[in-house]
């Protein structure tokens, strides 16, 4: 649990009294490679702290093609946020790409403490702001940068990910084909 506390406190320090209330809510578990944390067309109920491993957030279009929206690399927070907020069925699945260690928590149980623990509510706001900024950044990159520039940014943002996941998943995240990614990688290798 020390990693969980360190992660939360680095974002927004929580009082010890808040920790005393929330620590019992988090349960350590495993998410095996290819297992889902959040499934499409199911209502989300939990969030998790991803201690180790890699999780992808993705959706499948009507033709059955995967689009990787985001990668979560331990340490981070995972969960189907839109479904958690609205109570509607989830549209974006979250799947482990490696074996993962997670600490899960019921979202409603945690958020019920917001009125009582303003430091916890502040932490949640900062997490929401961070993911909003990440979403906007990715949308801008897809429109304004070419595939090679997006690949360079991917390497900077996720320096170890290429060794852990398939080229298919990276290409999907970049919005290009695996063949195009292979060409880009060859160009960089020859420089």
C-alpha cells in the first residue's frame, strides 16, 4: 500500500485521517494479461491503482477494428471514468497487456467521502484534470502531427513500452497501420 499512498500524495497530499478511512476500501489483486478491468457495454463500478503492468483503453468500431485510446503504465489510476460518472454502460474497454498488480476500490464508496474529506475530493479533481489534459493533447497530436512525429512523442512518453507490447497496439494508438509503423521504425533505425 505504500506505493498507493506515495502516488496519491505526490498528486495531492491526503491527511492521515483520510488515509485511515480509505485504505480499507482498497484490495490488492491481479489482472492477468488479456483480462479486462472494464468491459464494453457493462456499467463500471470500480477504479483501481495500477501498481505494475500495462493496461490499454480501447474501443472497437463497427468493422471490428481496435483503436487504442490510451495506455496506462504502472503507476496510474485506471477505471471507466465516463461510466462511473454517468452510471451508463461503458463504451471504452480496459484490458491488461501484461500481468498487472492492482488495488481496486468501489468508486461510490470512495466518492461518498468527498463531503467529509475535502483533500480526497481535491485529489479526485486533480486526477480528472490530468486526464482531461491528456485527452486534449492526444486529440491535437492526431490532427497536427504526422505519424513520425507522433511516434517520437510516443517513445518519449512511454520509453519502455515497445519492449512490453506488440507493434499492433502501438500502431493502433498512433492511428496508423502496423506496416506504416514498421517503415517508420526502420527509418529511425537507419539514422
